[in-house]
C-alpha cells in the first residue's frame, strides 16, 4: 500500500510538472508571436506584421475613431510602412491567459512607445500550429493625478463626438 501511495505521489508531481512546462511553452509561443508582431512594425515589415493577424482581426487604437477591421487597418497603416517607419513598441511587462482548450489566449501588456507608456491588450487564436492576433486594443496611460488636466484638453473635442455619436 505504501508503494501505491508513493507511486501516486510521484506520478502527481511529474504530471503537475509536465502541465507547468506545457503552460510555459504556450506562453512562450504567444510571447514570440507578440514580440515578432511588434518587431515587424518597428522594421516596417508590412507582410510580416499583417501575417500575424487573422483576416477578421480588429485593431482599436488610441483615438476614438480608431476601430478598424483588418482591411481598413491595413489601408491606414500602409503609408506608414511604405515610408519605412511604422511604430516601435517594446513590451515591458506582459500577462498571458488561456481558455480551457488552450487555443484561445488573451493578454495585457505595458509598452514602451513613442507615446511613452501605453497599454496593449488583446486576443490570439491558435490556427494550426500558429498563434494569430484576432483582437488588439492600444491605449495611452494617464497617471491618476493627471486625469483632470487631460480631461480639460480632450473635453472640447470629445464633447462634440459624444453629442454626435449615434448608438447602434
């Protein structure tokens, strides 16, 4: 009986260890995809950048008008890429999570950008052996103590948008 419980304990340890390694491997794959995506933008590699997104991807930028589907985002971004300089985002911190199937991942990240610290968040899906970005949201960060100052700057612009916005 002691041998049975000892065997069960050893098996449990190895199973847990294998689970942890599998989880770390998945996180590493997602990290590589996101890092390659950011690198492709910094190198103005249009095909590599958009090749890491699904064809039904959504990109939400920092401006209230920036809610693009894949084709519209390509059209917006192409002139930047054509000039040989798109944007340069470097992850400083990233958290990655998975659904039970292991084929959907979501994340949040803090980025060092030309706009200073930004936050990115999104969803990736596993298609075959590749991870692809399906949804991405980029937002600028505002220190809480500066919120009132920022509101004073954006209020005249956004009040007009709020008044004119049609809820669908």
